């Protein structure tokens, strides 16, 4: 069972809501994917307090009712969602199946490792929902159904519409990897026994005959054409021609059905439940068209054939273009995930970081956090720098998250000879010195919202003699000039210049490991992760 599915079961039980798609992406992007460490780091990234540690078997009763445990069955290790129920324990056995055992039997499987989370609702990133897209999609479906209901003169035609709709849904299920559909019920349906495996049948390349256009391509195109052609031909009252064509095509499909059954039975030697369901839909349609023939006068003409062929070729062309686009999109996403795993590898980041020159930074009154923190992040910035706003809020977030473990310093690269630079920067520093951090951050929020220095200085009443502050700004500006730091923002981690190979937005991914790294100061880790081996 995928560790992520186990975790999602646990989070649901703890009533913790997350953006599952984003969590999946961040988890897959972790350099230690799919380890326990990767799960813990991803939870931390989402501001969910968590801890993984060893617990003595005798202390199992001290654990909460729900937790994740590392279990061992034979030579296989896996993470399991565990629920304590009186004297019994329920756990997942590497799949979504739950087993109920005694405490004694569970302890025999348990490897002493547990993962716990804390439901701090204020810190949880809520699941995002695009209500606009969902509403528009639902509205479009309702309008289409209403239009079809009014448009079709016979209820039997409307009933027929149900079959290709089911066929399209099954075809999408068959192409679940292409459409990135993740559904546990669908997985269980496809792998119901040792004789069934949808993926091996659908993705098989044993028959060169279907190398260019696969069974899945034919299936989704055929059912989509049925839906669209019935609507288009119905506009010109060509129902009889439509069902005549369907009757012929469905009779021809019998040979493809037999070919499919032969392929599954004798070539792949696995059954595909989705494929068999599609076969069932085709046979039902065939029987239904024969039933319609009893009261519908079937006929055909050249225009009806051309209209149906045009619809078919158009749908097939669009589908092949869409399929190619989806393949490229999925490939780019996979490349992004692999690239992020490499990019977020701490060893590589540290090697590049420490290969840069280490600087002795100038003093600054804009220092926040713990002066004795093992990790100091410094930023050379300017209030007039448009690219400095996001790093400002990022560092503010890091300070809040790692309170007491991180120090953040701000150095201004602003020429004090330019009056507007001098007034604003001295004013901001004065606010911090005379009114404290809270008012400083309020002032910065106002500045980034309005960019009106006059209103800012009037609002926070700057009256202090700023001669000393101006001297500090002059020293900082000269230091930047001397070291050729001409552009902002510029970041430093414990004096090392932040690598240009990384985006500033990547820094939060390395904070935990920087704190755990003794070469960057005394080890004061917030979380204790006991292991990071692959599961």
C-alpha cells in the first residue's frame, strides 16, 4: 500500500484536511521518497505538527487511539494505519484491507516505530476547491441533459444515451494513468484476484497491431462519437440513419470483442475487468439497437454516412491530439518531480552552499528571532525592490514556524545620499527600534500594499533623531558596494551566500536539515525522525 494512502487514512481519522493533490506532489518531490522521513517532512511543510519515534512495546497503551505504525511481515516492511479499539487493534495490512487482532498479535508485527500528528486546526492547510470550475462543469452537464431531453422525440433514444456515457466513463477508467485518475475502488476492481490486472492488459505491447491506435483509443472514440453523432444527426431528424449505422458498427464490433477476449485469455493471460465491462456495454447496445429495429424504420443515405464519418474522424483527431498533450504533460510533471527530488537533496544543497565564500555581515538593527539560534538567515534588500516582497513574507513565515531556532537579519542596500531612500529606510528602522517588531511588520505590510512612503512615515510618527541610523545605513551600503552586491534580494545562510542555482523560494525545504546539521551550529532539532530508509 502506498504510504501516502496510509497517511491520508490517518489524517481523515484525525479530521485534518489537506490539499491531497499538492501533498502528493510535494511527497513525490522529496529526495527520500517514499520513506517515513519524506512523509514527516511533507507534513512539516504543510504546518502539521508531527513526530516519528521508537516506542517500547510495553508502552503501547500510552499511545493515542489512532496512529501510524511500521509493521513487519516476513521480509516486508510497510506503514499501517492503526486504530485501538478496547482490547483489540485494527490495522491495514499493506493494502486498504483492515484486520482486527489482539494486542499480543499486533505487537508481534510491530517494529516499535510510530508516527503521530497533532490536529492544530490553525496550522493546517485546508483542501483547496475550485468551486467555479466544478459549478460550470455541473451546470454544463445539466444543460446538456436538459437539451437532450427536449431534443429527442422518443424516450427510447434517451435511454440509449445512457450506454455511451457509461462507455466513456469506463474508457476513462481504462486510461486512468493517462488521465491521472487515482481511486482505490477502481484499483481494487482491477486487481480483484490474481487472474485480473487492468494495467497489464491495457498497457501491453505484445500485439504490434494496436501500437498506434490502441483498444482504449478505439473505445473512448467510439463512445464519444455515439454521443455527439446522436445529437448532431438528431438536429436534422436522422435518427433512423443513426441507429442503422450503429447496428452495422456494433455487429462489426463483435469481431473486435472476440479478439479482445482471445488476447486477454491466451496472450496476456490476465483478465481486465474494465475491458470486460466495456464489452458488456457494447453487447447491451447491440441488443438495444435490434430492439429499436422492431418499431423504427431503419434507412440510410450518402449524406448520413458522410456526416457520421466526419464526426468520427474529427473526434478521433481531437482525441489523438489530446492524448499526445496528456502524455507530454504527465512526462513534464514526472520530470518536475524527479528534478525536485534532485534539487531538494540536502547534501547537494549544502555542498553548493558551503562552496561559496563565507562573509562577515555588517551589523543591523533589523534582527529578529533568537540571537543565539544555530541558524541565521540574512537578506540584503531594499524597500523599493519589487522582487523583495515575497522573500520578506517567506522569512517572516520561517520565523513564526521555527520560533527560537532561527534568527533573521535584514541589511539594506539603499544609497543614503538619495533622499527618498534615506527617509524611508531610516523611518522603517526607527519604527522597529522605537515601537518594536509588531509595528515594524505592520509598517512593512502597509508599505507593500500602498508603496506610499509619505503616508507610511506620517502614520507611524517618526520623530527620533536618525543620525545614528543613517550611519548604519551608510556602512551597510558601502559593504554591499565593496562586495559587489549590486542587486536585491541577496540571501545568506550563516554567512554563506545563498546559491544562485536555487530559487529563494526553495529555502524552506532545507530549514529542518540545516537545523539538524551540526556544522551549522548546535543541534536543536524540533522533530526527532528515527529513520529514513525506503519503505
